C-alpha cells in the first residue's frame, strides 16, 4: 500500500501556505477567460441599448449667449476688506442668475416670440417612455412615427404655463468662473429657434433692468413732485403767517400793564421764530426742486448694469445625444454589468475549476490536468494513448502515471483504483488509458471494471478475446486452466488485443460481486502474475458502499471534471476515503484548459517521504 504521508504532506503544504490566500494574476486571467463570452455579450447588450436610445432620442441643439454684469458697490464698501467685496460680488451675481431663471423673464420671452403656440417649441419637452416605445414600434414596422401634439395632452395647464415649464427645463444659466460674465444656454430641436430664444432671453434680461430702473425713476419723480407741492404749500403758509404777524405787531413802547400781560403769554410765537420757519420751508422747497430738476434731466440717459458681449448664433452640431460618448458609456456599463454578473456567478459556483481549489478546499494533491480527449467515442476509452501518443491528453496522463511511480519503490504488484464524485465516461477513460499506458511499457496489466454503468465493458466487448487466450505475461489465462485452485472470477478474464492488457468485465452480481470486500480480497490474492491492476471503481454518487474495496488497493485516484464536479461532493468523497483508511493518491483534473508539467507537492525541507508502508 502506498505511503499515506503523501496526502498528509500535500494537505500540510496546501493549507499552510500563506500565499494561497491571495488572488494572483493567474486567478484574474482565469476568471476573465472563463466568463469572457458572457462579459462581451453584456457589453454588446449595452451597446445595443445605447443604439436604441440614440435611435429614439431627438436631436437637440444648444445655443449660447453671454452677458456681462457691471456691479455697483457703495463707495464706502470699496475701501473695505477683500472678503467682504467677494461676498457682495457673489450675492449680486447669484441675484442676477435667479432673475434670469425667473418666470418673469420666461414670460417676456414667450410673449415676444409667441412660443406658447409654436409646435416645435412644444416638442422640446423631451422624449417620454411612451414616445420612445412608439418610435421603437415605428422602427420595427418601418412606418413613420407621428408624435402626439402638445395640445392634445390634457394636463390641466394653460399653453403659457406649459411653455414656461418647457422654457425652464431647457434653459441653463451659469456663471463663468469667478468673473462677472454669465453664460445663457438654451436647448431646442430647431437650431435657429434655440439661437433666437437665447438672444431673446439676454435682451429680456437687459430690457427688464432698463424698465425696472425707468419705473423707479418715474416713481421717484412722482414722489418729488408730490413733495414739492407739499413743501411749497408749507413754505407759502409759513411766509404768510410771518408777514401777518409783522403787519399786526405794535412797535410802540409797552405800557407797564401791557408788558406784564405780555410776559404772562410766553407760549406765543415771536417774529423771529416765524421767519426761521418760513426760511426753513423755503430751503426745503429749493432742495426738492433741485433734486426734481436733476431727476428729470437724467431720466432719458438711464442705462442697464448688464450688456450682451457674445450674441448667440445658430449651432451646426447637435449637443444631445452625443453618439460616441453614449456608445462608449453603453459599452462600459455593459462591461461593468457583465463583470458584476460574472462575479456573482463565480461566488455562487461551488464546482471545481482550478488545481488551486484542490489543495485549498480538499487538502489533496493535484496529480495533473487532462484536456478534452477523444474518448467521446467508445474506442477512445482505452486506446487514446495508443492512437495519439503525443496528444495533450496522453501527455497529461503520463504525468499522472509518473506521480504514481514516485511512490512505487520495488513493490511487486501495484493496485490502483480510479473513482470520481459524479458518474461519467471520463473516469472510465482515465482507468482504461492508464491500463493501456502500463501495458504499452511491457508491464502485465489487468483492468477490472467495477463501475455500475459498465462503460468499459460495453466499449471492449468487440475487442475481447475468447476463453483460453494468453495473458500479457505469456501464460494461459485462468479461464483455460480452470478455476479449481483460483477465484471463480478469473474465468471471466479476457484479453483486449488492441489495448494490450487483460480485462475483467463487470458481470458478477449478488454474493459473487467483486464490489464486496471479501470477494475482491480473494481475487487479488490469486492475481500474482499481474504487476499492475487498475480498478474502475463506481462513482461516489452511487453510494459510499460502492467504495468498500478501496482499503484493499494501494492507492485511489480521484478524477474530477472541471466545472462539473461539486466541491462539496468531492470533499465528502475524500472524507469517506479517509474514514475507510483508503490511501488517496490525489485528484486528476479533467477537461482542463491547458496541460502543465508534472505537479509535485513541495514543502520546506524537500519532498515528503515516498516509501511504501
């Protein structure tokens, strides 16, 4: 029996290595190689979605105009700190931006250009889901698409309110850096209409400032006129009172009794007070009259605090949708979706994929990797290595045989079992071709078929020689001698002439079945003439009782198909073999993408001991 420290050393190396926990470049490349088709399909779906978006989107043109604001700061504020100056600038510019976005400017432009009854402007509200579906239906059927008119949609809004909403949705006002310049952008399906609306918006903003300042000036002049009338009336009345007092005043020397009476009336105004009051009203009147004259003279020369420095011109290139950018974004979004879906699938996948999983998940040795062989046909189950000796499959199987040979040091007979987690032809192909490899090197080899599916028995039924044929050792088989001194199953051994080994088909059932440990032990005791015995064991899925003969063998090799063998089932198989005290040689990974060189378990201090027990 082969040294069981082989598997123990392999488990120590695989589980103890700290570098196995990190993701290396080969894992990343393997991930993308595995899911590259699905990722590219998602990218194509993203490009197709972007193309449909472009096909159902309207061509939008953006016109741009620019105005310059001239701030007016108080004289005393110009001498203050720079931070205060900047804060006032920001507040003033934000106020102008809010005015540009206001509904007052929108209604001025709408009334000036009659946008409420413009069908092109009404269609600038953007494509809704129903319109996009209608365009897709029209593209599929090849019929022209007729968009519903805006007036046919009853949403409870007046045409002016609808136009104001569309205007606000397509208007974009931004400050240029930290300057006093403001960019006005307007989007529309008609480039000429977009330029007209942008220019009309700038003109409406300047006109609104002019009208606001003119209205303020008119209100100021009206207030001054009212105050002049009031001040003039007060001045005339005060002057009249002073003149009347001066005319009625008695300048004769006061009599003693009259002086005493006058002294008792201290609250009566004097002539000096009346004259001062009249003079004050006269100065107020003159001041108001001067302010009125100045206001009337300056009213025709009112100018706005803003001016247009870049008028809008008709755009020649559409601004939305951007075809190249949309396609790139669709492809990138599809790639990200594909990578995410692939990562989810990879996280949920519990099948064996890489040799690294054999060591990390199972704690076993990877004996080699086999690509897709030619054993899909029945003939390839046993003679693939003979018909194509230099194929990747044959090279990988010879590497696995080399790993087995490292543990065989002078043993007269080697019994190897081949099993798998799931039933299939791959396990039988490995067992048959492994026996053919040993037979081709001149070693007397016997292949025993214990698989419940009997794939080898059906594949070799046309190649088996009749009873009495010679064994590979050159001696008559037990069928020709009789089975008095041997096991009854020896009579069923036949020679596979093309493969070069003897074959024991799967035939006995019940108490005579070789799947029973006692029957297999009795058979192995009588087969001393064979140097190598390969047993095609049943799959673990058929039940753990089918592997009762594994402890009688010198080693058990587990064949696992990449992407098909579940890791949990393989772990249960390895645990069952360990509990049964069966020696596990390792795992042979089938259907691999590449065939590397010979894989040997390594650890600090060299190779593990490879002597027979």
